[in-house]
C-alpha cells in the first residue's frame, strides 16, 4: 500500500527530493503522494521532520 501524507504536513518539501520515483508533489495545502507511483519504500516517512507521512494501512 502506498504511503500518504496527513494534515500535520508543514509543507517543508523535505520528502519531495527524497522520493526516488517522484511520487511526491506539492499540493494546495500540503504535499501529496501519487499512490500509483509510490513503491512503499518509506524513505519519505523517515525524512519527514513532523512524522506526517504514514503507511497506507494506517489510513
């Protein structure tokens, strides 16, 4: 399951540059993950300073 970004996102952009498959992009209020591109590696969740990125099974 793809990771997702919660409303706790502070839009710092740290995750976007870490995504090897470019699945993360800037949304209106927060960054978003394209589930079709996400490989479920977890790198974005590891780098997030506010722990706003969660595995899809926590939705």
